[in-house]
C-alpha cells in the first residue's frame, strides 16, 4: 500500500472507538543517507491547537479520508528531535537532482513494507514551476528514493509552494501553529511565500516572538504592507513590541490612511479599552436601512464578534465618528423589515465605555450586559472603536498562552 504524504495533510484521525481526535499535520521520518527513510509517526493536531505525536506502530489503517489508530495516544505536545525530519514542513519544495537534472519535490510516497513498518520509497518531482494549489507546469515524475540526490543539503532558498498547497485549507490559527513548529529558516521561507492578507491573518495568531522574527526577515516595504493588512489593534500590539525606531520607520512606510488608526491606538495603555479595541467596527448612519446593515455584517471579512451588532453614529462614520447614537443588535435586525431605518431599531439603553476603562471593568461590562462587543466612546461623544470578547480573552489569558508547553513524543 502506498500513500502520498502531502495528500494526508488535514486527514481526520480516529481512535479505536471511532471518535475523531484530531487531524494529520505532518509525517515524522528519519533520513539515513541513500536508504529509504523510516517513518517514525505522525504529527496530529488536537484541540485546542495542540500537536501530539502518534507512533506509526499504532496506526492500523490509512483509508480515504481517515487515519485509524489503536491503543492510547500520549497528549504531551510534540517536539521534533534532532535526528528527525518533518516531511511536509521540510522536504516539500526542495530542489534535488534526478539523473543529473534539477527538479523540485512536490510530494513523497510512503509504503508499509512490513506490518507497522513504513518507509518513504517514492519521490514526486517536477521540472518546471509550482504554483499555489499544486498547479504544476512542466515535466512530473515519480521516482525511487535512491534515484534522488540532495535531501541532505541545506538550501538557501527552498520555496514554499507545495507546502502551502498542502496547508491551503487551514484556518489562520492552524496555519500559525504549523508555522510555529517549523525551523526558523523554513518559517521565514513560508512566511515570505504567503500573500499579504494571509500572512497578516497568520501573524495575528502567532506568539509575540514569532511575529517579531517573521517581521524581521521581511523587507521593510513588505513588512509595512503586511501591517496595513492586519487589524489595526493587532498591528498596534505588534508595533508596541518592536524598538521605537523600528516601529516608527514601519509606520512611516505605511499608507497614511492605514497608519492613522494604528497611531491612535498606540496612544492608549495596553490594558485599557482603548488599547484593546479595534478601530474598524461596522458603523452606519441612522438613515441606513436594516437591509444595508445586514449586507455589511454578512461580509466574510467581518469577524463574528464584530458582526453581532452595528454601531450607529452621525457623520462621519469612520472613527473617530460623529456623535454616537446607539447600536443595533444582529437579532433585532433579523426581526425587522429590510426597509426599516436603523434609527428606529437602536438600543440606546446601554451606555458605551470610555477608552481609559481598565481590563477588569471592561470584562465586567461585557458579562453584565451579555455582550460580545462593546462600543468605546471618547469624551466628545465620538465612537473611536469597539472592544470584542476575543480582545478581552487575549489579555486575560497568560502572556505565553500561544507558546508550546511540555513537549515530547508519545510512546
């Protein structure tokens, strides 16, 4: 039985009782010269964002759309050993030689040569260009492992098209976990290959140290473009962690319109409503209709907490806005006719919060009124942003909550 490894990425993993415990994220193998590498096991991602090791000896079946294992799984977080290689993370996109011809690896095939013993025996290579989504142009071949030279060579620029294709369907948080587990050099290559919007989404989910490392390997212009694509509050949090001179240089390279809200957020202390808020909630005038409001919150790029309500203000409707009038809750919008004006469905019974309000008070406010987001209004009565429950959770959790904890291999 032969299984191509890149196609395993994201495959559900089931325990002996038939319950899904996670998804395949990588294959762990040991390279040993020209001999086909032995497969040690699989990296399985369990919730919440925990990567664990599943020994290959416990895998009882690899079927279409499912991996089935027997016994128990050790839930200690996976940590790669020095003699191990992550097949998807490190071998895809390598430039190798086949019959004195330079080619690129886009997949590898593993086979069960004896019960519970798997070797990587085949390599799928391409002479030509690889695009995202595994769109290949050029000659493709599947060759024996022994025919390929170059797996043990450290390469300056490996590329990342095949790896990204394998992880194309991952949510930003899951791709961030995958990125975090890669060696620093490989992490930089993958980050450089992502488009600005995708990299911005991933950066928002990474630990602070990874954010700084990745931003540091990007050219300054590219780093500024990625910051523009991030939510202003996340961009501000990242810039606060950089040296002041570097942060100011990046702000200067950003488009003034994109930099302005970030600069405003940087004026607030980090654990206040102003320091946590986003400056881009959904804002409409009172003359807008329910249909228009629903169209705005229906947009894919609006996060669920931000889609829970529409904030209604006088013109201008970009922060800082005209006078804040109230908010229209999503449920209320669903109950009223589409032609109803927002001015007629306002909830003005809940007072907004001030930018200086501290984290404990913001938390209490959301809990008291059963809200997932809160309007933030300055001393002039202008809406300057909104604090969402996920912003609050980010500040309530320990600083290192995105970092791996105790790590190891399952036995």
